């Protein structure tokens, strides 16, 4: 098929815009997880690591789109356990959900236990190992989130160029969003804890979906949006109170 033949079809343009918006929404989880991980990288490496992580996400999605037949076979049951069929997609979702819950819980513990980490003589080597470990974690979670993203794309369009352009456009938007989101989360620890708690919930949803129970993610995003709005009001109130105290002194 000609790569540009879809451009003469108005319906393809509507599909492209719709799919791009959906991919951005599906990528919110990816951005939050990436933001938490990148914060652990030294400042001068953060932007590079962030762009690498999102570039890896784009590459993973595009490669999966070129392997559509293989991806769709992942939804076919591989084996059954106690009457429940499990496909390759189910196993990836369950494994990814467990990884997300584990990682988010350890990050919450690190944020709330109040301990500080001293820097030993091998700081450079430790930093390199840390960056490598974070890149590996980004790659793992990119695969998990990319799978649902690609299956969504395949379900909405049968034109490969439209799917690829939608994925690339959504990741480019996320590249612009990731830095300001990351800086905002780093400035407000309460937002960071809330985001991590949200990721624990997302991990639970992935596991449940891996067992064949569909969960409407719109409900989760709505709850997250409401919680974020409340926390933004709290941040504003705390800032206003701090300014009053400073003014009184």
C-alpha cells in the first residue's frame, strides 16, 4: 500500500487525530513513571535520559506496529489455568503490573522513610550503574505500556501509516510535556507521592486485566484528575499561608 494514499481520505484524518489523542492519554502513565525514574539521574543527565526514554517508547511502539500479526497473536490464549485462558498479552500485563507495583512501592518507601544517602568514593561508578539500571527499567515499562497502546491503535485503524503517525505525534507531544511535568513533580513531594500511589493503582489494573477482567480506565483518570485538582488547591493554600507568615515576620 502507498504510504501517502490515506491522505486523500477525510476519515483517515479524523482517525489520525482521534488516535493521537488516545495515545497521549494512554501515555500519561508512561510519563509519570518516566518522571519518577529520571529524577534519580544527575541533573545534567536528566534531559538526555528523558528524551532517550521517550524515544525508546516511540521505537518500541513503531516496531510493534510493524509486527501487527505477531502482536494480535499475543491476544490468543497460550494455555489455561483453572478454566482461565492466558495469552502472551495477559502474561506481559501481569508481569508489568507486578513490576510497576513493586517499583512504585519501593519509591514511596524511599520518599517517606526519611533516610539520606551519602556519597562514597565511587560516586562516578555508582552514577553510571544507576543510569544503566534506570534505562533498563524504562525499557521494561515501555514494552508493557506500548503493548496496550499498539492494540488500541490496531483496533481503531487498519492503515499502518495512520497508526505510525499517531504514535509518533503522541510521543513528540509527550516529549514537550515530560520536562515541565517532571520539574513540577520534583518541586512538590506531595504530588510525587500521589503520582506513585496512582501508579500502584495502574499496576493493579494491569494485573486484573491480565486475568481477563476489563477495567474502564476513564474512571481511574477521572479519580486521578480530581485528586490532582484537590492537591493543587492544597499547594496554593500552603503557598498563600507561607507568604502571610513571611509577611508577618
